[in-house]
């Protein structure tokens, strides 16, 4: 499975996943012209996109959704998140449905997509676990205030795309208003480096997994700090970067 992080952070989020002849986007949080250009930069035509999957309806995740109308791309989102999304033609709207309280799997060409609940200050935010026909399983968790046991069970796989948003001390000492600090640090805010490290400690088995740390705050984090926190946690399990797993900070 090929992973291309086209954009990450408060300025916009967009991820392309490709396996065989099937390509999907997770979020479209930058202008559609930028999505077109960045896809071409990595050798993907927008016409190849089979669907767009939305995690939640904040602007840095849906700004570029008008691209769906231009190229007639189906857009999947939870029923709650459709309350915050406008401008997508009705015939392209797809609702991620539930059955007996759990989200149903979506089959799309070579992908099987498993939505799951996350914890963010949005209507009904989702993470996604994506399996392909070659034994890869990629989990995408972009905005969540914590990772619970149900999420861990859904996330387990071979590729992890997960936010490492902030360092709590940097948040506390920063210039943000107290209300914004409280939001970031809350259970429906964003993951700290340490929270991300604890989740990966439980998930990574040292079988060559690929880890992408995303959605880093430009004000409240540093790439080297995010990397060091995760690597230190995994080293306590005897796992070394570049040998047992591969880590990239976006």
C-alpha cells in the first residue's frame, strides 16, 4: 500500500492511499487546486480517485471537497458530520452507516474500509482502518483527544497514520487563550506526543510497521520531540527505529 501525505496540520489535511489500481483520499482539507497539484507531484491523477473519506467536518479536513463535484468523486462521511458539510452534490454523498451500533465495512475495489469512532469536538468524528488485497492494514487517526480500547482494536495493523499534535508543557506555556489550551488538552481535543507514544507502544509489534506522525502543531510541538517521544516508548519494548519499524514525522 502506497501512502502519500499530501497535507498535514492545522493548515489542511489530505492523505492519498493507493493499492493496485485503487486510490482513495482521507480528507480534503486544502484547496482543490493544491490537491490536484500535489497528486500530480506524486504521480496520481485526480481522475483515479475512487472516493474521499472524511474524518470530520472541520475546515482543515474538508476545505477542498468541491473537488468531488468537479471529478464526480463519491464522498463518505458519518451521518453526524454531514451536518457540517455543504457544497457536495447530493448524488455524490455517501453516509457511513451503522448496524447494531457498529460502523459497517465499506468495500471499494481493492480496499475494505472499516470506520470507527474517535473523540474530537465535532459532530460524529471517525477514524478509518483500510485493508487491501495484499495483506496491508493501515489505520488513520487524525484528530482525537484520546485513544480508547475499541480504537486500539480497530487500529492494529501494518501502517499507522496518527496525529502527534502537541507537547502539553508547550501548550501550557504558550500564548493561546486558556479556553483554547483547555480544548487542545481535553479528551475531545488532540493527542499529545506521549498519548501517541502510549498507543503505539501497545500496537507496534516490530514486524516492519510503518508509522507516520501527522498533524503536528507548529506552535506547540517540534518534529524532533515527537520522534524522540515515540522512539523512547518503543525502545522500552526493545524495538528500534529503522530495524523493527520505520518512522516518518510529517
